[in-house]
C-alpha cells in the first residue's frame, strides 16, 4: 500500500477528483511517461497504464496528455494489471517550454512541482544567459526555484562564482553541491519536505541523475561520463521519472535540454528581471523603449554601470522571443479554430444526409 499523502495528494486534488462524474475510478500519480504508456503510483501499488481513447480525441496538443507528476483518474481493467487513464486533474504548477523546432506548440516538462532545481556543473563556466531562461520559465511555472551548482569538488573559487551569480539569481537560493562526494545535499533535501515534489532540470552532463542516485542511496538511474573534448554529457536519462526519496520528498529526473525556448513567460520575465522592471518604472515616459528617450532610467543605469549591458540585452532578447511566440500562438489558435468549425460542419452535413 502507498500513502497518497506521501505522493503529494492534498485537499486541492481531492476536491477536483470528487467533482468527476466517473464511476469506479481511483486517483494515481504519473511516475514514468514513455510516449502514451505510463507507470503510475496508486494506493494499491505501482501499475502500468494507457490513456483512454477520448483523451486522444479531445486533445488539442501535447500539453493535453498526461506528463510525469500529473494526478490522474484511473480505472482498473478486469483481470489485468494495466489501468486506463480517464482524466487528468487540473495542474497546480507546470514547467513548460516550446517544443523544439518550428512548430508553435507547448511541451509540459513536469507537472505539480513545488521546487525546480536548476542544475549547472562547475566543470564548465556557468552560463548566466541560459540560467536566466530557466529562472524565467520557473517563475512562470508557479514553482519555487533553486540553483544547484553541482561538481563543487572541481571548483576552487566557489565563493566568487556564487557572488557573481547573485545579480542574476535575484534572491533565488544558490546551493553548491558535490554529488560525487555527497557534500551540500542536506541543504538540497531541506527544500524537499515530505510530500513535496522537486524537478531536476538542466542540460545533459551536469549530474542530475547522479544527484538523484545519491539522495536515493542507490544507483537506480543511469549515468554517463562527460566528454572531455567539449564538456557535454551523454543523454543517459531517456525519459522523465518521478522517484520517492527515503526522507519523504519526491524528485523528478529529466533528460538534458539542448534547447530551452520560451513558452509564455511575460510574468516570469517581470519576476526574473525585477531589477530592470524597477528601473523602468522610474523612466520619464511610460512607453519608454530605453533607447534615446530623455529621462530613461534604464539607459542611465547602463551608462553608470548599475545595470549590466549583457543582462539588459538578454532581457530584450527574451521579450522579443516571447512577443514573437505569442503572435505564433494566436495564429495557430485561429487555424485550429477554423479546422474545428470545418470538421463540425462536415459532421453535421453527413448527419443531415443520412437523415
């Protein structure tokens, strides 16, 4: 038997579950996702599952399918281990990005997470611009962010690195750890009280799976060596997986992300770049573009060094990317609506001819 409270079940999910008009269902949490096959945690143990046909039919995009961390309503199949997922409970939080490629579509990486651990390895230079992207999408997700600097055993100037990252972190905790030596992990565990869920996010080779294995006390997740020629790791994690830690918290391990394109992010940018937001509020003109306008507080801060030029350029780039993405989403939504109306009209005509 598995205690649902230990898996993150709470009154919010219970209320949504009780509102479903479905007979013979029980709640479950998605532990592993591999295309449209899943492994679930339920009160009666771990069970494999498939999604019901109506989820396929009603889905408008990949975001409408279950992902790791989701709470779902399932029904047992008579005489089978396999269960059927009938509904997804509304997500409390979700970390999402745009799918890789030209398609304007959302990819939900993990759902119902309380803490996002943004992992970077100290065997390479910390990429502040990439870190800003993670912080924006973490803020947008509704979860709390924690920056994890793994491989602290390979760095001699950790204090300096942390100090240099503070203007980017904007109050987000920074935890230097060494998964190999097991140092600093107590501080990480303190962010995962029993029943709470964290997600390990970051590029390949930073040691996400190694950290999870260390916290588990066993080599459950596959790990690989980092290539010496470019410092990049192999994608040994091939799927997302939710694991239950001995101390009661839950942790989602994810494959490395080569790309992290924005999905939404307007509020996330305001939170991650609140220093620029404060400066902009002091500009003479409300619609100041921070160029050559008189009385521009942002330009003044750039000129006297209070605002880093590279950080401001990153802020502008993210704003443009988000604006472009929103235009694509509006265009895609319009096309989908036309297709939906056309499909319904076609069905209506066929029904009329039959009658």
